[in-house]
C-alpha cells in the first residue's frame, strides 16, 4: 500500500504517453473540422436539418448543452467554427495547455451535442478522451509549454533561488502533489476506459453466432454502407479462411487485452490491434474511429519507448543514408527526463534510466 501511495503521489507517470494523446486527438479533431469545412453549415450550422430548436428540445430531455445553440446567427456560428480550429491547433501544440485542454473539451462536447445523431463510436471516444485529458498534465512533454519552461530554467540556472516562507513552500508542495494525483488518476481512467471498450466489444462478439462461425467479416465486407473501396472489399472477401482467422483473432485480442497489459505480451497485442484498426479505417471507411483507437492504444506504451523512438529512427536513417549526424554532435543520453514539474527540483523526482521502470 505504501508503494502504491508513493506511485500515486510522488511523480506523474507516462508524461510522454499523455503528450501523444494530446497531439493525436488535437490533430485528429483539427483534421476532422477541416475535412468537414465545406459541409459545416449542413452538419452544425443554422442550415442543418436538425435545427437549433430541435436540438434545444433534446437538450431539455438529456441535459446536454452546446455553445453553438446560444445564437442562430450565421456570423456567430462562423466565429465558433474558427475558434474551434484555433483551439484544436493550440491544444495540439501544447500552448497554455491547462487552459486549452478545457477549451478543447468544450469544443468537442459542443460539436458532438449539436449534431449527436450524426456521430459514431469514434466521436464518442474522442469526446471521452477530451474530457479525461483535462485532468492530466499533457503539456509537460513535446509542447510549447515545455519549451518555454526549458528556456526559462536555462536563463535562471545560475541565479539564486528566492527564499520562500514555510507556508508558501507547503502550499506549493500541496499544489504539486494535488496536480500529480489528479494526473495519475486521469491516466488510470483513460486506461480503464480503453480496457472496458475492448473487453465489452469482445464479449458482445462472443455472443454473436456470426463471429463464432467465422463469417462476421464476410458480412461486414459486403455491407454497402461500409464499402468505400468495393473492389478492395471484394478481393479481401475471396480469402474466406483468412478472414475467418482474422475474425477469431479480433475477438481473442479484444477479450484478452485487459489481461496482458502488465507483461511483455502487450507489445505484440498492441501491434496486432494497430493492424486491425488500419484495416478498419481502410476497408470500412472509418478513419476517425480507427485514428481515435490507435491514439488511445498509445497510452499503454511506457515512456522509455517514446524516448528511445527518436534514437531508433536516427539509426534507421543512418543505415539507409537518409541522415548523417553533425560533427561533434552528441547522440543523446537515452534517459527519461525528470517526471515532475519543469524547473522545480524535488528529492522525490529522479532521472530514470531508459531501461528501467517508468511504465
């Protein structure tokens, strides 16, 4: 229990993973809004068949709300749409992330609620993740905030530390501990959400006769609604044994997913799930859903994976001759930076070697 309490309160875990979630969902939603820009009025604007009056009647029953229904003016809607693009871009870049994460959650909730009958599983997952990311310290890594903190720490590295009163120091420590606890709890909720999603999806499939008979993907490949590339779907449908095996593997991976997260088996499982989601995005024409799931799976990769990834890419580029290191340039330390608040030293925060812990 002491170790568990220390893990919860001493340092925020998986800061690189939540940074990937921030970048991924911010970029995904920004691309979604840009893709639907020509059709924005028919989906969310005053010209939508689902009028603001009908939306308000639904809100009275469900308790939802949306900033898009505060006015019927087209100018107001265009301003909201432009603001949504800006908020998504700034959230992705990690500028004033705490504030932008709240605005991003409001944007996603408002657009989701305004046209809720046109949403799917991908929209639902992005909505949940946008709310959960408000709790996390997703701007500590790979963000403009992190860059600003590094520059500030470099400027003040030689300056004496100003003396603080005991009360101010205790208040600062309490704030740091509270931020750490909220971050870790938010990350736990994200992981639990993905586990419930996979587990329930697998258990529902087990109850279906088509999945047990190995014919489910055959019917999926022949649904006109999910055939963006009919010829490609027809070619895939010709391999009956292969699609039956893929169907069984899909059920097995989804049911087993929550039970393989604490061992090395999770890496091949995540790799197979990546292939499954790419196949769904291409064959079924569901890029938003597939992208949302792929980004969610990134939460289960440890920080040492993300710190080692640039080094592995450089090595691959050197072997292929695409990149050569500058003379005298260091190759990197291979360590995970301190996981606490940037610029605030603490005895509890240590640099962890890339090959140990920090899951």
